[in-house]
C-alpha cells in the first residue's frame, strides 16, 4: 500500500457516505491490517464507527477528479447495484482502482483525528483497472492541500 489519497465509503442507516482520506498505511501483513486516521470533525466518523467497517478504495493517478467528487461537503451520490457493494453492503466507488473491505478492530484518540486499526476482510479490483502499469495517486500528485 502506498502513501496516497483514498476514498473511504460506508453504508449506514440506508445512506452511503464518502470521504477522502490521506492518512493511511498498511500496519500488518498477517493478519492483513490497515491503520487510518479520520478527523473528529468528519461527517463520516460517527457512521463509520457505528457500522464497524467500510470500503477503502485506492485511486490511480488518473482519478484526480474523484477528490472533488468525494471531498466536497455532502459528497456525491451514485446509483449503485448490488455488484457495486461489498459483502457487507458498503459502496464501492466506481473511481477506485482497487478496494479493500475493512472491519474496525481498534480505535484510539490521535489528537485532532481518530486513529482506526482495521482488518482487511475482502479485496478486489474494479473491472476497468489492470494491475500492470498501475500508478497510485500520491498526495503530492493530487495537489490536495492536506487539511484533515
């Protein structure tokens, strides 16, 4: 997993929520785990903790427009079919090249962010992406001024 820009998506109370995440990393190989930080002010934090998991999508360098779509207040709404959802019903954004379904196993106060440790319980690639030649969207390439 590279340091980059990701989309975090969760289904909660019959609504899909999305947010851009830039603070994330692989923290264990066995079991496969990811650590990520979500601002205490983020609208997705409460639904995420309540749902106990989410989908974490990796963006490619060609998917910069996703930052505007998912990073604006209120996010964006897609009409998703069941095949665009994880086994637990979380939305899989069409822009994400690769995705991981996460189950939160630990959380901690990290200052102005909540730090979450999550097991990777499933993973996949969107049909349009090929692993060969994949270039992840890094924070520097996104030109996103990180604000939390």
